[in-house]
RNA sequence: GGCUCCAUGGUCAAGCGGUUAAGACGUCGCCCUCUCAAGGCGAAAUCAGGGGUUCGAUUCCCCUUGGAGCUGCCA
C-alpha cells in the first residue's frame, strides 16, 4: 500500500481563516491517523493578490495551531520546492506535452477581447463560454506566433461531448457534462500556471494520495480529472469539505469582520479550545464525546463522522469550550495566562494576584473579558443609589446606610484583615441585629465595588482591596447614602 | 441564468426503514449561595413542503422550496 500523503495548500492572502484552519486540521488528522505525511504547499501563482508577509504568517499560524507538517517550504522535504512561484519552470513542459497531444492549445485572444465578449453575452442574458477560436489556428501558425513573442495563454481542450466525473470520499460520485465546461486557462500570459493546472501538476509530482480541500473546488474537480487522464496519471482520492458559515447565508470572512484564527488567539481564546471546537464543526464522533486534544483527534477522527452541509460558526459554543479549557488549567497556568490581563488594569497597585486568580479562574470565559470584570478594584466606579436596593437581598438604601455604618466600625476594629475574620465579624453583626446575611453583605459589597456583580463576595473583595481602601470605600458609601437621604427629606 | 452540491430544535449534531427522534451549546425554571459565576436538578424547542416506494418513512426515489459553491489569465 502506498503512503498516505495529504496537503494543505493555502494562498498567501494575508490571514488564516477558520474554514481554512479546519480544512488543514482534517487533512492533518487524516494523514497522521494513517501514519502518513502532511505537507504544506504555498499557492502563490497570482502575484497580484499576494500580501507581503503572508507566507510567514501561514507558517506561524500552522505552528500555533499545532499542525506541524512533515514537508513544506520552511522545513524541506524530497518533493520541493513547496512554493509554487519557485516551481514556475516546471509547469510549462507539462503544458506543452498536452499541447502536443491535443489536450491543450495556445490561445492568443487577449484578456480585454474576452472580457468584452463576456460582457456582451452576459448583458444579453447568455452564458459565456470560450468558443475554442484559437484551437483552430493551424499548428505551424500557432507555433510561429508563440515564438514571435506574441502573448498567449495555454487552454485546456475540453471534449465537446461526454461526461467528466470523479468519486469523492464525502460526496460520492460527482459528474458534469463536458459540453458545459469551459476551456480553462492552464498557463497564464505571465507564464505562471493557474490553480487549475498547478494543483494537478503539484499534487501528482508531490505524490499526494488524498486531496482534502474546500467545496469551492468540488464542481471543477471533474475537469482536473480530465487532466490526469490526458497525462495518463492516476488521480488522487478526493475529499471536499463544506464551508464554514457566519450565518445561514454568508460564509465566514475577514472582510466582514469575522475573526481569524489569529484574532481569536489575541482575544484570549486558548488554542486547544479553538482546535477542539473547530474539529467538531462539521465532524461528530461515534459517541457523545466532546473534549479532544489534538492527539486524541488523530486517534478518533473518522471520515464517517463528517457532515456534508455547511456549519455555522457558533461563538457561544466556542465560548463555552474556552471556559471549560480555562477551568481545566492549573491555577498556576491560569495565573500565568491571566497576569498580563490583570496588569492591564491593576498595574502599579498592590494586589494579591494569586487570590485574584483563584476567584477569577472559574469565572473567566475569555481572557479579554478580564479587565472589565476587575477594573473596579483599581478604581471605584460611579454608581447609582438604586444599587443599594435589592429585593432578593431584602435591602434598600435606608437599611444599607444603617448596616454600613455599623460595618465600618466592625471592620475598622479588625486586627486580622483576613477573609475569614472579615466574614466572621460581619456575620456576627448580622446575627446580633437579626439581619439576614445578605442584608449586611450586599451593601458592603456594593460600597466596595460599585458593581451589581463581582467576581467574589464582599469579604473577598475587601481582602483584595486591603484594609485602608476598604474603609475608604465604605466611608464613601456612607457619605453617598447620607447625601441621598437628606436630599430626599428636603 | 446554467452547472454541482446540501437540507433533523436558535446553533453544532446522533440517527443509516419500525426509536418516547440521542447528546452538547444557548434559552427558561428551580436548588445552592455574601452578588455574579461555577455546580446540581428540571423544562421548552427539530425531521422544509408535496408526491411516490413500502405493511411501515426522519431514513430510499422524484418534484418544489430554501441555501451554498462554481460559472476569472483568483485560488
């Protein structure tokens, strides 16, 4: 049995979109599971679309994703070069071979001419298809014009009758009438091949056994098989994958502001959560299992579980995965990951990061949300009196004022400013006055945070803030409530 | 428009002729609780429509509808 070789062949257009990442992931899993090779190839035959630095970004993203390839531009391999622009001289001889056999022909029609004709036909409501005009140029004349330096392209000569087809691992038998197929350009006027040609030559010469790519190629694959036939080559096994959508009608795209892999990482999603989520977007295991590391995916992945229809990228579920992955982190790992986010609002102040990490660990869904959750620690936000009224806590601004005054004295008297002693003394205050716990804790927490909800209760926040700041904020609260009261009475 | 492909709750989806049509996210309710989370328990919610085939269709076939991809000297 021949070796399994799959490849991921992105174009360096500037970013790694999530659909591409998923395609890469499946191609990787497919190869790795069977002890095969996973190859990275850069498809940069369109110099106009190339974005500087994009190639390096692809390497970086692949490594960040953990999708290490066995062969590729930056890691070498026996079938290089792995960048199409560096292979440019390899394509023409193959194209000329097809010209000789009649499976292709040179075409001297200019882009402008063709565009004009295309527009005319389209405007008339018709369907433009190249009319094989240049196929009928006598061979000698064509040869003379090619040698004269006249610009030309090489087109695939598609039979006018019959059908072209292939078997897809996911979609099954796919076929198209040759009559409706256009004579695609194989070699452009600039001498570089189009995707239509390069993918065939490269997949064959790199001995790719399984071509795994997006469905955008599904309907043109029969044409590629015609090329394999013309060369007398064995076509690879194909597997096309549905696109990833942002909603029911639009696919995910950077242009419309949808996040790329890189963006998600920056927003504080963890790599393994993204991979896990992406893997399940279009693939389902035999059982109900949800959590997979990359290596577990290598083991568990199977093509049976793949879905044929497009999946919508659902941020809620990713968020959930992310929070689950964060919960699985050790406290130490969490603290390391969270520290820069803590710093972003607390830097320069003294805070017990370890305790803060304990409080935040189970509450963090996305790292980027940390600052908004803890900013109140750095600075007491403005808040409305209504915050002191809480139905469920059975309290209001009047009671809060009474409680806060007593609580201030209680806290002031504390020698040991630990959470335990804070809690003990405040609970005692409640018992003595026959208040419910919440009737004491709520106003204290509000005075300390100015927030309707906080990561941690009154005593935990008091501890984090420290005694001085705690007393200060309680005093502010008392003042605030007294002002409000006198204002009400007048 | 033409061609190719797809179609189970809001989302990801299991199901591969006979099921009370799984599970997860999300939503809602209850419990727990010094707020919020987390956790526990529970609930609502799906086979796009119409024809066939069959004793029996979510499942097989056809049509309609809806959606996607392709229709470039882009990939």
